[in-house]
């Protein structure tokens, strides 16, 4: 009976994470009215790293308690199966990738709508398997069909009547490619390091790099940061800290394909959030592009049929 309830509980955790990330596009857009992109990402990333520190502490304590209950003779300082070297190299690599991707996204949101940013960012689900071709990973026919559909959806969503594409759309599309690299880096290092610790280090690296550029290029002021306290806190605590923890909890005992599909719903939620909170509307052509892109996202997640059959 419990085994049937667990997948539903975990799916709800993933859906809540997707909801938090979708609404975060609104927080990013509002925050840009008060501070620069590098300042916003720098502060939110450092807050995200700080939020994960007590999470790491609590998880370590729960692991020690569980191991002590299973075997009282076991020391609370049991060695971790992970190597510290892999944790730091992976954290720094993920942090650099996240720094590049998140700042391209933040600059893009400045020149486009929340809904467009959410959907174009979701292209990483299609881009990842394409990059995988260069890593000698095969793609199913579903993926290639999804690529064509995503391109059509992008055209309807981004190309204006004058056959021009907006600067914000280009920046967010670059961000989608960078997030694809970020996903592949995480895919490589996540089996070698603790997930929450890896995330904490990546947020710390991203925050430090962003703040360095913010101090050089934007000259942030404490008063401006305090004025944007609400969107920054939401993006830092909810988007970085809470949503990532929900993803960690939710992906347990859940099919990875189902998990990634649920998480990709952040693109739809970003459109709804932009419409409800900011009053941003899409034309019929742009809405059709959103529908086609979301269909491409679903198609890209369909499992490949066994060739043995």
C-alpha cells in the first residue's frame, strides 16, 4: 500500500519544484527593475548556497543516526564512498556552467517576456540528446521529430512579422545551450559526489563569479539590493534551496523519464505566472508556438522501444 503512495508523493514534490522554478522567472524579471543581472544572480546564488548548508548538516545527521541504528558499533564518522577531489572539481565545473547559463538567461529576460524565456529555456530537453551525438550517444526517432517540432515552435514564438528575432530570445536560446552543458556536467559528476553538497558548491562558485563581474561592471548598491529583497529571496531560497531539495527527494523511486517530464512543466507555469502576475500576454501565433514546443518536450521524453521486440 505504501509503495503505491510513494510515487504520487514524489511526483507532487517534483511538480512543486517545477512550480517554484516557473514562478522564479517572474521574480527574475521583477528583480531586474532594481539591480543588474550579475548582481541579481550573484546575491541569489550566495543565498542558495547558504540555504543548503543547514540542509547538508541535517542530512549528515540523519545518515549518522540511521547508520548507528542499523549497526551501533559503527562510528558516526563513517567514510563516505565519494572522493573529496571529485566533489570540488565537479562543484567548480557545475558552478562555472551555471554562472554562464544563468547570466545569459538573466540578460535575456530583460529583453523578452517571462513566458518566452520559460519555453525557450525548456529547449535544453531537446538540445541535450543532440549534444550527446558528439559523445557517441544515439538518438531515437522521437528525438529528431521533437527537434523539428521545437524549431517550428521557436519560429512561431520568437520570429516577429518582420522576420527578425529579438535580442532577448537569442540570449535565452544561448542560455538553453549552456544549461544543456550544465546538465551533462552534472550527469558526469553526480554519481561521483553527494548531490546536495555538489549543488552548494556550484551555487557558491556561481555567486562569487557573478559578484566579481557585478562589482566591476554594475557597481551594486546595498539600497538597490534591499529594494529587490523579495524577488532575490524568492530566487535564492525557493528556487535554489527549496526546489533543488524537492527535486532530490522527488526523484527517489520515480522513473527518470517521468521526473524530467514533470520538471519540464516549469515552462508552462512560467507562461501562466507571467500572465497572472505581470499581465504579459501572448498572441495566437505565439501561443501556438508554445503548444508545439511543449508537445516537442513531451515527445522527447518518450522511451525508445526495445529493438529486441
